[in-house]
């Protein structure tokens, strides 16, 4: 299970890569997995989610490896009138 800090660090580390793949918004969201609270990185795309998107984002922190789930959704970006 990822902590808020883990997810925020993963979002920051992978934000540029996700933007290059077409994500218009990248956020951290708390979800429930296997009846436990965890945090995921949510990437929103305008039309289509790229097929080569990873399922998780990996980081190394000191002596341990961290894995944060990456969730993707199609959602049009906001454009003010």
C-alpha cells in the first residue's frame, strides 16, 4: 500500500513522462484496494490512453523500492469559454 508521500513523490518523478504521453492532468487520489486505504497516481487523457502506459510507477527511496499504482482515465480537459 502506497502512502500519500509515496504517491506524491511518484507523481512528481513521472509527471514529465506522463505529459509527453498526452496526460493533461496528473493527480494523487486515495482509493480502497483489498479493503485497505492506499494512494494512486491518476493520469487523465483527452481522447485515448496510450497502450504503453505502465501499470505502476517505481521509485527508490534510501534502501527500499516503492511501487505506486498508476490509474488512467479518459476525461476531456477543461477549456474556459
